[in-house]
């Protein structure tokens, strides 16, 4: 059985898509995470919602608080 933190550990340095509360989506390289699921993304992009998901904003480094995360697509 695979544990969630094991999967996150394997995904460090790889691109992830993160859905947040407030109907927001960001993607970037997973740099690190902690037990509270706070994450740091590098080369992060906030995407507009809708079919095209255009880039709204770019961030060289972005910290996301874990309690704002709905899901992380690995």
C-alpha cells in the first residue's frame, strides 16, 4: 500500500498541479512539503479557471499553506 507522504516525497523536483480553496489553481515544481502539507513550489504559475487555463501570474518561489489545498495532482 502506498502512503501519501511517500508519493509526495517521490514527486519532489517534479511538476505538480495544486487546486486551492477559492477556486484557484497553481502549478510548479514541488520543492518541499511538511507534515501540515504546507508546500513550496518553484517556477510556479497561477492559472485562470476555464477551458484554456491561461497563466495569470508567475512566481519564482511560492509557499502554499496546507489548509488551503484541496488536492495535488502528481
